[in-house]
C-alpha cells in the first residue's frame, strides 16, 4: 500500500489525532482510583449550539404575556395531557415555572438535588449573530477587547484554565467534536475524540501504522520532516495507539459495546459524545476537561417537533451519563451554555428567531440542586431586552467563575477571564 506524505497527514487527521501535542508521547493511563491534579476533578462543558429556546424548555406557564406571545406547542402548559413538569422554585413570586415534558429524566436529577438551573443567564453583549456570540463565549469575553485590553484574550477560556492548572503529560483535554473548538485553542495537548465505539485506531490498520512508525520513529528525529512536524506526528501517533490499546476488546478484536451502569441509553449525537467522555473517565485517563457540542437548536421553523426530539435526547443521555458514573460524582461537574436564547414572540413559520437571554445548567458533585436560580426579569415589554427578548440578568462568566472556584480549585480567575469583574456568586454549591 503506497502513501504519500499528504495522504499520511490526512489519515492522522481522520483519526482525530493530528495535533501538535508536546507531552502526549508519555501518555499513560492511571491505575484505577488514581487522582489526577486538582484532586481529580473533571469539568465537562456542554455547548448547545444554535441558540436554545429556553422559554420552550423552562417557561413561566401562567404568565399572560408568555401565553399571548406563543402558540400552545411552543410554550410550557400548566394543564392538560401535554402539561410541563412543575418545578419546585421560588425564582419569582407567583410564577409557575414548568420544564418541557420530554425532560422527565432531567427532572429526576433536579429533584434529587444534583442539578441546578440558572435562568436569564448569558452574554451581556446584545449580538444576535451565532458566529460572534459563540466566539465571545468561547474566548470568555463580552466584548472584543482593544488596545491593552486584548492581552491574554486569544484562544479559549478553557485553554487558559488548563494552562493555569498545569498539565501532567496525560490525556487532560478532549473535544468530542470533529475538531478542536475555540474553547480549547491555545492548549496544544487537546485531542479531538469524536467516537470510541469503533476504537481509536488508524484508518488502514497495521499497514498505515507501519508506514507511520517508519516516518516518525520513536526517540529519533526524522530527516524527512521539520523537527516540530516530526515530533507532532510521533506524539499524535502514540496517543492514538495508547488510547486504542486501552479500550476493552472482544476475541474478534472489536471494541466491546459500552454498557452504562444502572441502565439507560445514550441517544443520538449527544449520547455518542457523552458515552465517549464516560469511557475516558472510567479508563482513569487523567482527563480534566471535556468539551461537548450539541447542535440543532437554531429553530426558525417547525420548532415544536424538532425541540421535542432534541430535549428528549439531551435529557435521557445526561441522565444516563450521570447515573452511569455514580462512583465519580464527587469529581464531576458539567455545565451547559448556549450562545443566546430565542425571541419571546413566535414567528409565522412555527419557530422562533434569534433572541438574547438564555439559561445555564450545572450538574455535579456538591451542587445545591433542585433550584431554579438567577434573577427573573419578567416578560413585560419594558423588562425585555430591546422590548423583544428575555433579558440577561446573570453574566455567563459569573456561573463559570463559581464553578471554577468551588470545583476546579482555581482561586483566581483573572487569567481565565481577563478583565472580568464577577458580579456575585450564584450560590450553586453546598457549603
């Protein structure tokens, strides 16, 4: 089998392994129970890309403005066979907040006290652009900095977090997307691992491996490549081989199907991603941060059916993930984010357009859950952002700062969110 250099690079990229990853040549999986740095704490950042309609996920079912602004299939109902799930909440006096009926599995985590929700959270910048809002949130900003304010703001806030925490040569950061998101840009040790169900081997199997071993010999510099390229190729190859070798396989050499403890199902793309993270955690790989994406939330038309499926998959997969990793609850914190919410008023295509205020969720050990947090701004026109959208009353970085301080052992977040001055602790965690 003949390969040229371009084909070899494409092969490594297809394996999700072509990154310049200094230190991953020494990748070794920890023995069971071994704690990594920061007491083995693990952060999972779940990004709902597209702008999740939080008012169709958690809404004020008895609010007259809400009822007038939306047809029944795009809001939460307080009665009938399609009623939303009542949330035990004192967020706003007299307001009956309900959860989408397809989020029953998620409500169980809320009821157990493992999950908290922060309504009207998000980006203070009023942009309705997916690209701009995601860019700012992934970089940990509210505005594009200028002059001296730009110092330290390149790359993602997760990358800055990992550099501040320090690496230990293990598999510390992964993305389950097809590439490394802006969140992780600036941390070269990050790997893209979209799926482990078929293993993490190299396309072409032993033939490809043999070619790569000769191109990138261990412990030696290749005369055929720039030294940095040669080292990058070698450590990426080592990472793929070590991870694939650690996956449990049957007599036929195929990766065994993953069986989550306590039952449940990992559904759809979000399920595949969360299963990948669960495998890495159970393998004691040294994982510190995982970035997970779930797309499909840009619901300009036909929203009712689409969001029903998205919420069902997300809710069920998150519950399966949490129940599967019961032995790791004290180590795991999962936080969700979306670039913005949707308009209060539905459009004429059975959907909602780009809005402003969103919602965040935090699931994990030590969470003071079973509560709907934040400050509810109300839906009267004078309380809306630009008189059309749910206003933001909690900066997304206040939530993230609280998570980093209470769970990841980061005392000072200045280096993670340069120029940000926290507005207050949302009281997410038990004392």
